[in-house]
């Protein structure tokens, strides 16, 4: 919270997460809107990387935000709001995946699908290294991919990642070690 901004005053955008969570827990839709705008992009990024599909990621984030709205009154601030929201997002992404039951693809179909992407601007924006990293990340087991993204992209601590993934710091350390080793192997040609 900035100087001169007390818990009860100031523009909602200037308030810290705990104050916003308290207000939203009491039904303040403006405060909840600030929370959604502030944390929605990182929630979407996590869901997109877990589910590998834009529509499914949007559904997971919407489900997570709805759950947050319903349960913010119970949020006590023991964890950072961002960590709590990411944990909800990860849980909802798993729920979306279970509902989908994807049709298995042949190996060459998967490669063609990941190479072209659904976004027409994808080929213009992405360079070959980013595409190679995306392919390498998609090839990681989900726990390794999630841990790597939370650490390297979102710059969360090992403890925050452990909390989001419902595991221990040592497990996170192991997941990150294996993910980094596998990524280094798959991206060796880019060195």
C-alpha cells in the first residue's frame, strides 16, 4: 500500500491484495474487479500452459475467479492472494482436463498441431527458438512444466510453488531439476 493510503481509503487500484480480498469478501464488486485485472493474466498464463488450449484456459480461469468470488470471505491471508488464486487456477485446470477426455492423436498429428497453432498471428510473432521452447515445455510431464513456469516465468519462490502445487519444497526442487535437465537436452541444438 502506498504512503498515505490507509486500509479504508484510496482508489481500489492502489490498495494491496489483502485489503482488496477483504472488501471483495464482503461483496465489493469493484475490489474484486481489481483483483481479477491484477491477477487474471498470470492465472490465464498458468492455465494456458497447463491445458495447452486457449478456450480451456479461459474456462479454467473463469471457474477459478468464480470460486474466488464465492470463497474470498474465507480467505484469511495466510498465503499471498496471488498464490491462493494460482492454486485455485491449477485445481480448475485439472477439472477442465478431466471433463474434456481428449481423443488420442497420432504422434505426427500432435507435431503438426503444435507446429501450426490456432492463432493466425502465431507464426508472425513467434520465432523458432520460442516455438522450440514451447514444444519442449509441452513434452514435459505436467508437474515439471507447472513448476518450471511458476519459477521461471512468474518468478515465484520454491515455497510459493510448493503451496500452489500442494507439495513440499524438496519435491519442487526435484521437479525443477528434472525439468531444467530435460529442457536442456531438448534445446541442445540452440546452444
